[in-house]
C-alpha cells in the first residue's frame, strides 16, 4: 500500500472489527484490504482538490456504494451492518 495514512487507518479499524466479530484470518485480510481501498480512494479523490462539501459527500457515497458491494460479496447483510457499525464506532473514537 502506498498511502501510509490509509494503511494505518485500515489496520487500526479492521483490527478492532476483527476482534469484535471474531473473524478468521482470511476475513481479516479481506476486510483490511477493502477498508484500505476505501480510505485511499476517498483521500485521493478529495484531498487538496478544493471540492465543495456536496462534492466530497458525493465521492464518499460513491466509494461507500462500491465498497459495500465488495463487502457483501464475502459477508452476510447482518455481518456487513455490524462491520459498518463498528467502523463508525472506531472512527468516532479516533476523532476524539
């Protein structure tokens, strides 16, 4: 991974989710790679681009949609919802 910020963020957040959900190694690896892609894409498309709040929101929605499909290809809807919930939880902790 060439985006250090996204790499660190995906490691911390996926580790939290993996422990909470007791995922196996394959699930853990897939989750971290997927979250890395999400954060790297968002950062790449929004960082220093002088975008409006609406444009940034549109990027996030598009990325969320793409990443959701990827996660739903390996996890059940219920697992996906839990992943999303735990991701938000951890992100809020990191902001405080």
